[in-house]
């Protein structure tokens, strides 16, 4: 039985096939990349259970085997599949300033002067560091480097994030 989707955290995404016997490369979102398989079976968007086993690492991905996937074609078909675990299986957050990136989705985004800019859509890593994406009130997607200098405040209790980025980037130059 699939759990409530809000109780799940995405721990990785299948990046493609590896080899001819059904191996897959997974872009891991866990602090320790191999932990993508450490919490038991994962589920996909539809709630299907997938048992994965880590077999190695290569170029920023974790090499895995998925039970039942036996050939390259099937492995390649799974490219883009997000892998989830139930939140209660993950380590408990112990510090006040700790959070999972999924906790940020939906938070209000404002600039350092308190002007509302939009709502967090997600946090992504395209290879050069984490990027915070938010959707402006006009519906335009905006991205900012998710660093302490660009995102000086993450206020979960206040349901807001403060970004420090030039007005030119936001298309608000005069």
C-alpha cells in the first residue's frame, strides 16, 4: 500500500542505464550517496516498491541494481524515475537549522527588504552546486544559487525564505 505522498522524501532519481544487464545510474540526493539504498525499498511516483542494491559509484552517480530489471532497455526506460522513502525512515533532524529540501517546497520567498517574490518550487543540483527554484507571483520561474550568501535566511517556522539577489536578475531594473 502506497503511503501519503507528503510523507515521502525523494532520495534520488534514475539517471540512466549502466551496462547491458539492467544496471542503473542513480543521482543520489542523500548526504552520503550510497545511502540512497540504506532505508529499505524505495517507491516511485506511482507508489510501486523498488528494491535497489548499490554496486558502486561513477561520475557523480551511484551504480545500482533494481530487483526485476534484467536488461539495458528496461533500465533505460526507467530514466527520470524519482526514488522516494517514507520520511519516518530517515534520520531524525536534531538541529534547529536542519531541514530536508522537500520541507522548503511551498515556502514564501522574499528579498532582503521583505518584498514578496514568489514560492519555492524545489532545490536542485545540476552539477555545480545546489540551486533554489521559485516561481514568482507572475508565474515566472527564477533560480538562485542555494548558498548562505544568496539565501541568508531559511525560516521554517515563519514559512519563508529570504534571497539576496540583484534586482536585474529578477527583471526589476529601472
